[in-house]
């Protein structure tokens, strides 16, 4: 086997250090615990607007974003289920708590809800329920990077429902023709709100759509964080080397309703039980322990540390005042 072929056969995760594998765990656990705090705040009516969880999908969000390279100024267009990806890019729990509570000290200073905020320096835009519309936008960023010979790769997230839109089709076609440094990850979580995937597309597997656009396709277990990392790292490396677009289908499941207000009664209970048994956080804990990367005591200590950090962040967010009504129009319209 040639050296190049040998390198290709090694899964990218094999190159991750113990510290990196533990760091991935931190992001998974942080996402899970932060969302649990948000649910409590929502039930206390302290969250303004809806709360959209990623329960069951944390592995897809974290594993994919972890494959990006900050030194290349990679960027993500997240979906509402990708809080974990935003935190990998550098978004903080404090910011997210402040945003969800629409407080004065939040990144949008109470002008927008949920985690609808962007930071181009850290490489993320707000997850604004784009349903595919951010693909053409990110194609523009990728095209500019390609023309300037910058190494940036753009990672665009969307749901299965979003992959049925015109924006997705046009965006995929343009990215494919221009061989843009774009990776599209479709989080196939079984439902677009209450519509099961089988009732909104005729393909058996979303990855099959890659064939029609003439791009690479990878189907991956979205609840296996390291498998998602591998798939995304391969796609990102290919895109950075000029090899064009990859469509990744991450097969996962939304364990909660579309948002906290949705009781998910349209999903059979057995399906929820089946997928709950594949919890990505628990699976990764078992992997770390079984492969002697970390023991239970270390994982418990990490969870405790995260909880303490969240205690402070929640207290801080609660103490932040609501925005001053007089300031409502500041920075909304151009002067
Ligand atoms: C153009 C448009 N139509 C409808 C909506 C309302 N909406 C927000 S999310 C959503 C379902 C999206 O399903 P999917 O793409 O599968 O992502 P998931 O919520 O399952 O993660 C809908 C209909 C929207 N945001 N934009």
C-alpha cells in the first residue's frame, strides 16, 4: 500500500489526542447540561419565546464542528439544534442564557430571541431557522474565499425538512458546479416538525441526493460523535484541498418535540425509546471508559465542574436587567 493510501485508510479520529477526546466530551456534556438549565428557566417563564432543544443530536453538532480549523477561519451556519457546534466555535453558555432570557447584556441586547446572534470572528452566524436558505449565503462566503485563495471551509447545517427546499437544491447545484469549499450536513432526525421524513421525500436515504448534484456523499451515525467527526474531517479536508462539496447525512433523532411547547404526540413512543437507548452522550461516556481514555470519576468531575460554571452563568444572566425600553430602536436601523 502506498503511503498516501495508507494515510487515507486511517480514520481521522485516530489522530485525536486523549485531551481532544476528553474535550469533545466536555462539549457534549456542556450542551446537555446547559439545555437542562434552559428547560428549568423556561418552566419558570424566564425564557422569552420558544426553547429549541437538541436532545439526542448533540453528537452531530459537536463532532462536526470539532472537525473545523479555527486557524483557517472556517465558518458554520448552524441550525437551531446546533448549540453544541456554536460552543465548539467559541460561543459561551453565559451568552446563550442571556439571549434566551432577552436580557440587556445579551449579544443582541434583547433585540432578538433564542440564540439568534452571530460572531463572524468566531465563525458562526445565528441559527435563524433558515431551512436551507443559508446555503446560498454561505456559497457566497465560500466563493469569495475561493477567489481570494483563502483556506476557509464553510459548514452548513440543515434538517431533513430543509433538504426538501428550493434553496437547498439551488445551493447544492451552485456549490457543486463551482466546486466550492462547502460541507453540507443534513441532520436527519426523522421529523420536520410533525412530518416524518418518508412523507416529504421519495429517496430512501438523504445521502442519495448527492448523486443528483454530482457531489460526494457520506452517511453517518449521527449519534456517534467520533463517526461524525471522521465524516466531517474527511469532507473538510477534501473541500480545503479543492475537491469540492460533500453532502453528509447524519442519521439521528430528536428526542424532544420541535420545541418545548410541542408534546411530540405524533411520534410513536417505541421510536423515542429506541433512540433514547442510543443517547450520544451516554454512548461516548461508555466509549471513553471502555477504551480506558477516562474513568467514571474523571467524567463525574467534568460534569461537576460544568455544573458549577453553569450555576455562575445562570446567576449572572438572571441578575442582568431587561433592556431599557428607550434603547429598543438603537442599532436596529442604519443612521
Ligand atoms: C421558510 C420557512 N417555513 C417554515 C418555517 C418554520 N419552521 C421552522 S423549523 C421547521 C421544521 C424544520 O424541519 P427540519 O428541517 O427537518 O429541521 P428540524 O427542526 O427537524 O431540526 C419549520 C417548518 C421556517 N422557519 N421557514
